[in-house]
C-alpha cells in the first residue's frame, strides 16, 4: 500500500469554501485503476483520515480503485433561499 498524497485547492469562493483539501490513495501495485472511490463526510467534515482507513483501502483494493478523501470547510451558508 502506498502513502496517501495531499492536495490543497485553497479557498473556492464560488462555493463559499474557505478550505478544499484532498488526500489521494491507491494500492502500491496498481497499474490501471478501474475508477476512484470518493469519500466525502459532508460540508465542514474532514474526511481525509478516511484515506488511511484499512477498511476503505481494502474495499478500494478489492475493486481495483484509488480513493480520494475530502475536507470541505466553509463558515458561510452556501445555498441562497
């Protein structure tokens, strides 16, 4: 298994996000992945640790997937009613 890689997209003003951060993981021996498992716990939830979770890694490996776990944070309400 490989160590997860981190990516910080910075603030995304159009989505009212102060942070958009990601952690990528793929099996060490993966050559041609079939897809990506996207792990998002919801707005203001930091799901990046999910990329390190052995159960998510086992699922991704069994399906020949990589995974990206997300952290979206914004203290402003996004939806305008």
